[in-house]
């Protein structure tokens, strides 16, 4: 019956039938298996070698038998020998949770019984393998943290659902700069009203301007987050002037508090750079200091034109290092110079330096001075400042202003037109002021805290891991206060991952102007009413030791700190 159909070919086979025929031929050509399959296993004929999928990447391409599959997590250090979850590094516990389950995009809900940490709890970048030696205090970190993630084997129930009276008491303690001294260990943290009030006190910071529908920190690289948000001042010059006038009053108020040693420090966050003002007595300096990062040649030139004296500590440090290296090879250089001197005696002249001013008198002698285009003064100046331009927008461009020059810097920033963006989502928006104490025009804000429960695999078994997340602009005093609270509440055992606002990490650079006569008694005498706890003040008064880096991972065991930067 099939032959009667017009156009029908008996030898035609459909593609599925052709593929089956090829597979049968391959099975016949392969030798039979030497060993019979084990009892109970499903009988399966050998198949053809797998071909590479043209749509796959090199990582997921089929590999030959016996070729090990590379795994990124195998490069990390092995877990500790102890079975306690708090003894293992934090990133290994996160990896154990996510090893068998895909990451989910949903946010973790509070107080969930079995929760896998999501992609939002991402790991820090470039965590070194060698931690510091255990100490009873960690060094001051002057960078601003955007997020903290604490982890402990003890629950954080004491940080949840504060009562209205505890919240109000925490605000009152902050405004009155009440000093809270907790015992070394608290047996029932959830029942401790003093602990919960101190926790609320440590979350408070002050902000200007306050626009609830906008995220005003960080400002560098925040155009995408601010895009599409309402900004009625962007096209209204009168409104921009009102905002800048109000901002100038708040900025001046903060500086006056700093000068009177009633404010320990504050930050000025613009869309291009960040300025940290520190009172006399902090960071090992006996005078007011201001550090700016990152800077550009144009900003440094404008500061010079305004008469602001500043230095570039990292550039000077690099020059000093090169000078020391040159002294080590002094004998070799002397020998080379003698050889060059002997060659000069034969009538040769030394080649002109690139940095020296080139003379064009020889063009006039040849009579071609009008035909050859000479470089203008700007080109010569840019050529000389090539190294200075290359460090723009880099940590090495950190500028340090000291003493009375900080007041000149204040007036310069108030009158600087480039301080505010003229286009884009941040157009017309004044810089953000962040302070640990109240100031004129400042608005009280609180860091956002939430507890997270998860399960981590430890020695082939899942154990509960309790986490506390702090989000917002975490300043140095808040980091120290929170760790002091966790020290008592978590019985001296916890770890933390710190997410740094990278442009501010360079604020940990040693200023090189530490005063040997500066001691704790002088600090306590000069800064009695700055609003910080004495232990926090003692930490911030130490000379910075982290350099251009910041603390990325902090861990406490047996009431001793170790950290990684």
C-alpha cells in the first residue's frame, strides 16, 4: 500500500531512524565488555564517545575518563580539625552550605529554621591565607564599611525585636554620650536590657542631607542606583542654592565641633572623592588633619591656587623607598658614573634630560624656527607632570592637609563649583556629611540590623549557624562598639566579614607625623566630651597600621582577635 503513494521512496529513512542505525553500527564495532555487570545494576549498552557541545564553554565541555574536574574551592585552605562551626573560617562554612544546593535569588527571611545563605551574602575579595597573631584589640580601621556580617555558634536573639522602651533608652544614651560597661560574659543576653539598649546606641549615626527616597551613601559610582529617582532640584537653580546654603551651614557646624574637640571625626562624601576630617589627638596626630582620596591633578592644582598646603604621603613614601634602594646599590652606581665620565672626556656630551626645559635656539640658527611647530607651555607642563597625572583616581593620589590649612580647605570646598555634579542623577545634590555625633542640620539615622539563621555542613553533618547582618555606612566607632557588644553577648567567640567602601580604604595610611609625647592621658584630657567610649577613643588615637588596605575578615576566639586585610 505504501508503494502506491506517489513520490514515496522505499529507501528513505527519517532522521531519527538514521541516528538509531548509526548507534547500532557503533555498538557492533565496539568489543564486548570483559567483566559482566554487577548484580542488581541496570543493563546498559556502551554508547558512542560524547561529542563536545558547540554551545558549551570550555569549563563544562565533556572530559575524558579519569580526567579530574577542576574545582575552585579545592584551592582554599582545608577546614580546621575542630568540629565547632565557629572554629572554621566563615567562607568555608558558606561554601559547605551552598555545595549541594543552587544559590537562590530570594532574600533570606528572618528567623527561618533552615535557610541557605543566598548570593547576597557574597564573599570578600582576595582574602589572604595568613591571619594576624591573636591580640586583645584590633587596629583602627578608618575606612567606611557598607556591610558587616557577624557569625557565631550562639544565637543573636538578643538583637531582635527591641521594645519601644529599649529603643528610646538607646537613643537617649547616644545623645547623652552615656558610657556603657558590660561584663566580660553575659549568661542570658536576651534578658539583658542593658545589652539591648547599648546595641541600639551603637547603631546611631548622623547624616546630612536627609532625603528618604535616595540612598546618599556611597556617592562614588552611585549613578545607577540614583537613576530614575525624583530630583526636583536638578533643573531648579534656586532650589540648588538653598540646598547648598543649608549644606554649608551644616559643614561649618561640624568643623567647629571638630575644632572644639566635641566631634572626633566626620566624612564629606562627594560624587568624585571623599574627605575625612579628624580632630587633634586621633590617628597619632596632635593637630587637626584632613585626608582626601582619590584626587586628580586638577583638584590638586586648584588647592595650590587657593594657598592650601598639602602633601602626598604615599608618593613621598615611594620616593623614600627608592632612595633607600639606591643607597644599597651606591657602589655600582659610582662605578657606572666613572665609566660615563671617562666617555665624556672623549668629546661626547650627555644626552638632555626629558624633564629639563628644551632650548630651541638651534632652530633659529638654522633659520627654520617658523617652519617647525614648537610645543606650547601647556604641553611642556603636562609632559613634566606625566607621573602626577598617571596617579589620578588611584589610592596613591591621597592628599593630606594639616593644621590651619584644614580651615582653608573648608572654605575651598564650600566655594568649589566642581564639588556638585552638573549632570546625571546626582546633579545639584550636595555632598553627604556623615558624623558620629549630632550637628546643626544633621538627621539621626540608624544602621539596619537583621538576624539570619543558616545551616552549615561540618564533618558530614549540618549544624546551625547564627548570623547578624548590619547594613549602612558603618563608621570606625560603630565597628568597635559592635564588636565590644558581641564580645560579651557571644562569649568571646564570633567572626565577621567586612565589606569596605574601597575609595576609603586608603584612609588607613600612616600619616608620618605622630608625636612621641602623645599619650593616653593627653587624649583623655583633650577629648573628654567627644561622645565616644574611652576604649573606642583609645583605639582611634593609635597610629594607623593597615596602610592602603582595610580589615576584610575579623575573628574572635577566647576573647582574642585575629584579622585579615
